[in-house]
């Protein structure tokens, strides 16, 4: 079909309902369906010409994309014009069975897609995009952030191995180490997050992995990841990092020596608190082993979640920059409050790990914690229960602000947690910062009245 004729038909359609119909009818090449050309052949020709047109429109090569600034890269990574037939977004592919054209193809298993658990166009473009921004050799997707932790540990460990884990790790990760890994014959030792190169003293001949998380879950402890990674690599151990707080946009894990980098896509990649997703990116040494582990387990996220994550990718930097701005503004405001003993935020100059954050990170997110001056449980509950904008709930990274009380003393074993008062973890969403301050101000009034 002549594109000029088609455009003329669309112009007629815009000019009026009946005119559009006549124009389309007049330009449709009905003669193409006569003679030897069948309807199916005509359709194939149209699709072929469309793909040729798409290929001619492609301007950004992979090399050119690497040169773009991050915001531009996020807008243009994760596209497959051929698969999506020209649409900007690759749709969610649902399916188990993938057909092969012949027996030879079936036996060789060499075609691009072979079975639903082995990848779809939707998962493929997200993995490629995440690998590109992470500086990784490859990425695997799993159903949640915790499952990303689990498959990473399973990739690196076996019966009889020893594992080192930061004492500030995400509590469900500790539970997995203390139960399932223990039952599998893996011994876990927890270490002080501030240990740095001193981790050498804890390494054993059978230490096969070191797990880091910076900043640490809830307490926001910073870790000297490059120093720890250097020691681990010298001893042949895999370095695994939960990089969810910073994402690859604010901390490049593989550049700093991490072998397997974990991201809870549930959080900032999603941005809307409406999906569950985990990502694990790997360097060239560890990606084949990671791929085999995930492939053997056949655990994968739902296609709709992957599609929504792709959509979230486009605005992730914009949201992270706003989260940084809002988070720092609220953290500084809380630092000046009489009710607050201290604010645990790596980007604040008086935070113990600030120097490491400034050296290795390019930004901060909207999650931090505060230590209140001594107060009763009833007073803290009064503060929290009356909040209108801050929801009480787990996870973070969405548009709505959240807060939870926590106590690391219940589970820490390598360090002593005594912050001096009740502790709250705060996630700053996209509400107006002045409204958030007013909400907390009313909460502090209830705290004082109950005390």
C-alpha cells in the first residue's frame, strides 16, 4: 500500500466521518487480493514492508545508546520495534508453549524463544535494559526481591560452604540463611557492617560468598563495598549485594567489585506499589551460573508485572531525583526537631557513613530512619496512628509516603543496637513536602500529649 494514499485516507477520516470512509474505501488496494496473491500472502507482504520500514527508522545503535545520558537511555532502552510491530512498548507476552517450524528446530532448541519459562520478548527487553544500566553481562528476573536474594545465594553456595552476611541485612534474608541454608549445610556468620577490609579475619577456606547491603536495611549502615569486594575476590568468594536503596542509577555495583547485584523491582523500578519483581544482574564470570540456577528453578515473574516494570523504567530517574530532593528536605527538617535524637541518612554530613556514601554513590533515595528521644510505646503509637499522609506498611519506592517502627536489637547478633530511643523508618513519597511536615507536626503533638 502506498503510504501517501493511506495518509490521504486518514486525512479524509479526520475531515469527517463519511468522507473518511469513502477515502479509505477508495485507496484500499483490493486488486491485491485478485489473481495469484492470496489474502495470507497479502498480509505477509504488508508485515514485511512494515518491518523494513521499522528497520530503516532505527537510528540508535547499542553503541550510540551507551553514549546517552541516563535519562535518555531509560527512555530508549528496552525497545524491540520488530517484536512490538512499531509500538513503543513491548506488550506483555503470556504463554507456555512456543511452536517450532520443524523437527530439526525442535531438537536443536536453537530458536529465539523455546518455552514460557525460558523467556519472552517482554522479559528479554527488560533484562537487556537492566543489564545496560547496571553495567552487567546479563540479568535474570524472579518473582520478588526476596527470591532475588535466594537465587543469588543458591548460585554461589553449596553444602559445606561458609557465608558471610552483614548484620544490617534485610531480616527475611537472615531468616533464609538461618533456616533453609542451614538445613542445606551452609554455615552463616554475621559481621559488623563497618568492618571494611577487616573482613579478611573472618574469611575461611570454605567461605564462598560475602553478602553486603549498603545502606543497611532499617539502620542505613554504610559499607565499604570496594574494600570488602577486594578481600573476597582475592580469596575466591562471590560478592553479592542488595542494591535496592540506591539502584544502579546511584550506585554502580559491578564497577565497585560486586559479582551478583540484587534489586527489588517491587520498589523504585515499579514506582507505584502495584507489582512484585526481583532482578539479579551479574558480571561475565557469574552470569552463566546465575542463568543455570534460575533456569533450573523455573521461577519467573508474571508478564503483567514485567510489562509494568518496563513502563516504570522510563520515569525511574525522574522519580529517584525527586525522592532524593524530598528525602533530604524532610531529613533536615526532622534533624532540627526537638523530639528527634538523630536522623539516619547517609547523605547527611553528620552520618557516620557519610564519607563512604560521598565517595561511592552519586545520589540518595527517599528512604531513611530516625531515632526519637525516649518515649513510651503508647506515645509512639499515638504519633503513628493519627498520621493521614504517611501510611503504616511495608515495602517502599512508590508514590505514597510510609512509616514503620522497628527494633534491630531483636535480630542483630554481630553488633549491639542501642540507638537511644524508639526508631522509625520513613519513606518519603511524592506528596507535597509541606503537607508531609504538617502531618508529622501533628503527630509530634500527639506524641507529647501522650507522654
